[in-house]
C-alpha cells in the first residue's frame, strides 16, 4: 500500500469482525474500479477496426470501378449489374462492421468508466 493509500485508508480494512469486502469498499474504493477491458476485448476491437479499414478500401475501389464503368457506357454494359451488386454487398458488409464496432466501443466506454478504448 502506497503512502497516499495509507493516508486515505479509514482503517475499516483492519477491523476484525466485519465483512472484508465491505471494508475494502470503504477504505480502498479505487482498487474496485476496473483498470480496463480484458485483453481479448482489446484484440477484438482492434481486429474489427482493421476489418473496417480494409472494407472501406475495398468498397471505395469497387465504387470507383463502378463509376469508371458507368462513364464508358454502353461499353461494359454486361458487367454493370454484377459490379453494382458486388459494390452494394461490400457496402452492406462495411455498414454492418461499422455498427458492430460502434456497439463494442459504446459497451467499452459504458463498462469501463475512466478508461478509453485504444485509438
């Protein structure tokens, strides 16, 4: 126990006939605040952020390909529907990943007051 903790301690943690957990809540509440999310949660958020970045790049490229194809119409007309469908699917996948990431980050900030998700 550090010097500041000793000064803040009310002594209840040393009283013999009381509930130890209750004593710790009174004397040392700072020890009860979670330091942050478990490493697995951090890894999951980081993997999801990387996935969102990758999906953004892929969706952006498909959008540019679709734009280029549309500029050259009527040439390439047979590929238009297939490319439009692939682009729409990729953007749908991106939106779902972004929703999930926002949900996880919201849970993170609500569950671990005082600790922020890694940037």
